C-alpha cells in the first residue's frame, strides 16, 4: 500500500505541474500512467481504462481548482467566457462519460491513442489564427462546450488540449487561454466524475476502495501531490517559453500514443 501511495503521489506531482504550466488538466499524463499502474495492481483489463479515465476526471476536480485560483490571482481567467461555455460543458461531459462507460477498454484505448496523436500534431503545428477572428456567440460557445466536454470525459482530460487551442484560435491571449481553460476544467471534471460513479455502481470485479469507476487510493495520492505542484506550474507558465515546452511534450505524447497502439495490435 505504501508503494502504491508513493507511485500515485508521483503521478499527481507531474500532473499538477503540467496542469498549471500548460493548462491541460493533467489527464494526458494521469490516464496513460494509471493504465499501467492499475493493471499491475490486478485490476481486470476490461475495467482498467474505465477506472483510469474515471479516476483522472475525479482528480482534475481538485487540480483545476488549485490551478485556476493561481491563474485568477494573476488576472488570467476570463470569467465571462467560463459562464458562456459552462452549460454546454456540463451537458457534453455527462453524456460523454455515460457513452464511455458503455464502451469496451479496447475501444477507449483506441480512441485515446487517436486523441494523443491529434493533440501532439496540433501542438507541433501551432497554427496562428486570423487577426480578425473572435469568440463565437452563446449558441456557438454552447456547441463548442458540448464537443469539448464530451471528448474530454471520454479521454479523461480537463479539456485544456481543446480549450486552449480553441481560445487561441479566437485570438484570446495565450496566458488568458491557459488560465480560463483551468477554470473550465472544473465543470468538465465534476459532470464526468458523476457520470463515472453512477455508471460504475454495481459493476462486478471492481477493486477494493472504489466508488463506481473511481479508485480512491489512486485519487488520494494524485490529489495530495497535484494541488501542491499546480501553483508551481502556473508560476513557471508566466516565466518559461511555453511554446518550446509544448513541442517537447508533443513528442512525449507521440511516444505514449505509439506504446498504447502497440498494445492494441
């Protein structure tokens, strides 16, 4: 148990740092690591992906609060945008979690592999928006919120991998995009977590100390570390060349995605 807790603390430390630094919610790190850790600890393979995603979403509830509060202190959260998109986010996230709960582990791993490659490619290309482009109206942000929430809940992320590019594409300054994305991560994680708990209740072969598809030991270790390192990531985001760091992280995503693909073949 002590070894497990130390392992989960390490996962949380890295996830929290990246959440604050890149505004990604940490899920891109948490999910791949939990896939292997939970499997090594005897969780049935048909439940590994569901529990990795569900636990990731539950941890992001805490990580996002720590992260967006630090960004808020620096004036980097666009709260009017959060209010415009939150209804779509909540709807899409809950529906996405229900859909994912009904899918097989193999399907979810395949979907996650594709998602990693798309995110990594987007980070490397770093396309610049037209100077005249602005954020869409309420209907547009509601629709975007549904899509971001739905996909995020299926892959176990806080939405930053889509929120940040979307806002940057609409000419929101990058630091505001990252800070606002951290705030949007909370409703995504909240609605998704509820979905993974509800849909996981009564499932056979769940490991001990689980609530639905949420592993409480993993959640505890990840949260304890991530809430401490997320503010450090925010501090680094305002002083380091985030663009270069994203390119390095994109290469890492390709490596992780390829490893997941090999496991599916």
